C-alpha cells in the first residue's frame, strides 16, 4: 500500500513540469485572420482590446483621411507574438473604425517568428519587420507602407501615404 502511494506521488511529481509548461504555452495565430479572430483570441484578444480602448485618435488628421482612404486596399502583416503588432494593430484598426473603412478592403495576415504564413502569399511582400501596413491603389500597385512603428503617428503616416 505504501509503495503504491509513493509511485503515485512520484508520477505526479514527474508530470507536474509537463502540465505546468502546457498551461503557460501560448498559440500564435498564423495565416489569414479577421479582426474578429484577433479580438477573440484568448492570448492576443485582451491585449488588442486594451490597446484599442486606450488609443486616442487624432480626429483632425482622420477628417483629412476621409477624402482619400476609401480608394485604397490595405494589407496588414503582423505577429500576435510581436510587441509592436500588439500595440500598433489595434490602434490602426481603431483609426479605420473612425473612418468607417470596413473590412472588405482590409486583408490581415498573421505570421510566425520567421515572418511566414503558408498559403497566404506573404513571401512575395518582402516583409522584414512586423507589423507592416501596406497600401495599394485601385490597380493593386503598392503606394506606401508603414513598417513596425510610424514615423509621426499612424494617422499622419496614413495621411501622407494616401495624399501623395
């Protein structure tokens, strides 16, 4: 009886680190994703919502964006594991919400740590750092991008791209 009890505790002791590791493990999103998936992801979602709510959009710059932004398609390449993506993507989406931009012209690709996502075509985009926000005109030509962090603010950088 005593030896059975010891064996039981030895097994529990040996398996405890495995269970602890599995509990702390996060699953990064990889592939084409929607805004809803980002918001509802158990790991990325809470960060997304905190950054989204906390970002103060510059309404004056957004007013200037309304004239041109709807002529462009936008691709976001991001990593749910990336601190800059965790900060900038929710801010960018909040700006798009203020513009009533919608999602039909927005394409979001979540990549792994090697900046890959099979089946998405991301390898053709020459993404070196994430997030990368790529703007395309009506002829599907790239007209500009914001890489990692904005030069001024996201709104101002977006304005500068669409008002060239």
